[in-house]
C-alpha cells in the first residue's frame, strides 16, 4: 500500500530548509479510538517554504531535472476552458520528489524521480489546472536542460507556484469524509469527550493533515470521489497540491511548532507582508476557493496510470 511507511531514512541535507514538527495529539489515539487502528495511514507533509531550490532537489515550483533531448511539454488543449488560443503553452513545474526524500511513493521499477507539471489555465470539468505526471530515473537523464521555459504571459498567476524547498515529515492521519458512517457512530461520543477535555476536534485536528503532502487521505471538502483504474482497481492517493498549509490561524494541530511564534497576532486583516501569510500559503497558489488538486495512481499496474480530482469549498 502507498500508505505503508518503509521506515525513516536520512534526507539529503541540501534538500532540507529547516525542521518542521507537527504537534503530537494530547491523547493515546489507539486507546481512545481503537476503531480507527485499521484506518490509520501515514502521510508525508512536505512543508514547502519559499526558497531557491535547484533541479537536484525535491521542491514545489522549482526547476526540474529535465533531459535536454526531451521537448518541454505543452498543453494539448484537452478540456481548455475558455482559452482555445492557449493550446501549446508550456506547462509549469509544480512538484519534484526524489526517492531519497520520499521513499514511500510507489515509484515504477527503475525510476526514482517523480515530477508533476500542469497547464496554468482552467480546464474542464472543474475549471482548474490539468496536471501531468512524469516518472524518471535520475541516472538515465543524461545532459540536462539548463533553463526551463518561462510561463505564458497570460498564465493565471495563482496557478504558477513560487519556488519552494521542502522538509518532508511523516505523520499519522485518519479519515474524515472517508470515515465509514458505522465507524463514526462508534467513535462520536469519544470524539465529543476529547473536544470537551482538550479542545481538539476530530475533523480539524485529529483526522486528515492539510497542505501539500504525499500519501495518506485526500482532504476532501466535498463528497469523496476516488477514481477507478481501467484495470478495475481503485486508485490510491498519491499527492495533494493544496492552496493552504492550514486553514485557520488557531488550529491546534497542523501549524508546526517552529512556526508558531510567527503566528502570534495573526489575522486575515494583517498586512500582506505579515509572516503568517507565507506560512499558510508559501507557494502563492489559489486553487478555486482555497481548494486542492488530488493526484491518484494505480499501484496494481506497473506503468502507474494516474488520474486527478479538484476539490474546494
């Protein structure tokens, strides 16, 4: 399973910008919610922060390790929403992950680099960017492209992520909208007690981790919509590309401990250069109404077919 953790491995020092630590919950989850044990999954929070990553690093919005012999991908016009003249615009780099940093990803045999690009214009059926996935083997890339194409001059600025370094952190999460109704009926009283005693809400503080992450559960705001591969297997959640790293300034759980001093006195009426804004939205993305794009992959198929969903409030 994609969610299985293969064990903690040392991350390459050149990739890591800082250490970001998600606070621990104040209860023993297995003891308080034994019904959730089988549903627990590990997700890798990427904690993007503005920086200057190189093509040799895992990054969000940074340069990609790209063969000079391979043409840069462009939009083929599939589902372009009100932009028929933008066919052929260069895709923009969204994310690059190396197996050294996120070994839990289901890399196809012989690959160790995952790259995600998308067209920076709205596409049907959700009026959102259309992602494309590349799996590569780093040692087989050969001569590398020195300079990536600039985004199209009319590209939606909110769809072009600012370059960010990443700091992968593994955390355990539990389903929210994917939680079976019968399980919720079994845990809701315990959840009320935890909220009364500690102020921690199940959905916002104990369940699904927000932000840009690999594996785990999608942070649905609408009803779950898991794609099914043509082979008949339900796809697994590969990545979430989210607008915000956390949704509220007073969240108990998801603001890293190291970032909390910068959140003192936060407010949506704070100046644009207030430090908390770059913590909540380091990439500068705005996907719909602060939503996200979820990428899914079929691990039953060796070639790793993928699909995506867009979701926002």
